[in-house]
């Protein structure tokens, strides 16, 4: 894993910290959801949040858009960072996730 990717994750994770404490945004801002009928999109977001790299790799091999948004417009990368799932955030970045989305 490149140091540039690691620095990018650290920068994104720092955006989720409150200035006065280490409370994450996920405690302050609810994450969006996916429609149950959208099984692939739901799986992508779920695995990004919980940190299941093996399942996430399989999902990404299906050619789903790595920046596929949920109902609040949040990408899997946003959700992974908000939930402090570093390993899945780095995997999403390696698969071309846009940190500006």
C-alpha cells in the first residue's frame, strides 16, 4: 500500500473528527441506506462499513461503480471513513474510489 494512499485516508478520517473530541461523524450524522431490492449496492455499502475486505473485493469484481451512492448521496468510501474502517477505505481507494465524492 502506497504512502500516498495511506496519507489520503488519514486526511479523510481527520475530517470526521470533532475539534474538541474524537467522536466520529457517524455518531453525529446518520449514514444513508440502500433499498433492499438493490442487493449489490446494499452489499457494497454494508461490506465497506463493517470492514469485510474479502466480500468487498468480490463485489468490486462485478464492475459495480466503486462510488455508488446511497440514498443520502454518500459513497462507500465516505461510509467506510465515517465508520473508521481503514482497511476497506484503502481497498476502495485502490479500486479507484474518488475521495472528492
